[in-house]
């Protein structure tokens, strides 16, 4: 479990990461998917270097289990759209 100070620091890291991804995509015109792939690869590499490949793989596998069946933003947006006209 994390304490309140840890939660605040985690949120700061998350917000900074979101801002950096948006900055690279918008200001530099890098496709968002490419930015995310680079960030993902770097984070996994840092975890592997610091804690070993097994820990990095375990982190990636647990994260994959939590997100595997989540819809994309586009899928959510499409599901929420109101039908137009009549069939």
C-alpha cells in the first residue's frame, strides 16, 4: 500500500508523463502511438536495469492483465454516440 505522500508523488509523475507525451505529439508532430511505444520501451528497460528482467516482465504482465480488455477512447466514443435518423 502507498501512503498519501506516495500517492501525491505518483500523481505528479503521471501528470508529468501525460504532459510530456502530449508535448512530443503536438509540438513536435510525433505520432502518439510512436511516443507511447518509446515511453513504454524506456520504462521497461529502466525497470529491467534497476531490478532485473524478471521483475520488469512481471510488472508488464500484471499491467497487461489489468488493461487487456479495456476499450480504446475511440471505442468508448463510438458506443456513446446517439443514432442519427431512423433505420
